[in-house]
C-alpha cells in the first residue's frame, strides 16, 4: 500500500495568514493526488484533484502543488470558514489511502 | 445537483452484518463515467477507503476488509450498497458514500454523502 504522510499534524493561524500544508507519498504517484476539507461533524468536501486542479466552485484562494512525491495545499488568505481538517489522498493505485490529516485552528 | 444519502441501522450487534444503502439523485449509478464508493471514519480518527464499485458490478475492496466486504449496485433504484460481515467494535464509525469521477488512471472523489454513524455494540 502507498503510505501518505502529512505535516504538520496541526497548526494555529490567524485570519488573513497564508497557510501551507504538506503531504508526502511513500512512492511515486504522478499527480494522482486529491485534497479534502472536513469541518467538525460534516462530510469531507472535495477541494482539489490531479494535485492542482480545483473542483468546480472551490475558491481560488486554494491551490495545490506537486514536486516529485511531495505535495502541498496552500490557502492564500485564511478566512474563518477555512478552519478545518485537511486530508490528502492518493488515487494512483488501490487501495486508495488518505493522509492522517492536518487540523487548522484559530490562533 | 448531485446528492448522495446513506441509510441503514445505526446500531449493529457484534458478529452481525452491517448493511448500508446509498441513494443517489442528480446522477446515474449506471453511467460509465462514475464509480461509487464507501469510506469510513472511526470516532476522532482519519478516513479509510472501504471500496468502490462500477455500474457493471466490478468492485475494488480495501485488502484490510476484503474478506468481509461486499458491494453491489441496483441501477433500477439508483442505489448502491455496502455489506460488512462479522463486525466488531472496531467497525464503529461514520460511514460515507461518495461518487468518483473516472480519470485517466483511477477515479477520484467528487461528491460525498453526509455520512451515517454506525455503532457496533451489544
């Protein structure tokens, strides 16, 4: 199975901050990487697929990047509605695997 | 708009079978463009992919659950199903169904249901 790791596991940030979350795959996955946002008690929401393509309706303050087996999700200007847990997931091979999540909290 | 809704018992006894239904609206489970999946999340933990199924019944399961999982599709009702046998307390989780959009290699998640909590307890 492909292992996904994320860093940091949590972070505190202020409204307006630029925030970057990292995700690393244990082997090459090309760009078959997705990002999700999950708020407490809610279902995950799909943000990005193919490492950097935003799903329809996702604001452009979210962006994704890839460099080899390292991926990142950046929120350009954190807003109150962005405080949530973010997960990465590879869909390069079965079984699909998720990262452990990064919780973005209010400073 | 695309909507997925999970349904099923919220409480299952140990050793019994967990059965869930996902009812889809705004999209067709018989479309060749999509796969349909189940994902679970134990309390306070991360996401685990259970498996995915295509309209023709071909399914892919997580090896960690494969011996206990069966998925199926009913195109006439626009529903798909999850059965998990011999459940234990470790199967207690919120169960989500989701649509996956076919991509060049493997499909990716786009729409999710709201989730249904399942507790395994006697």
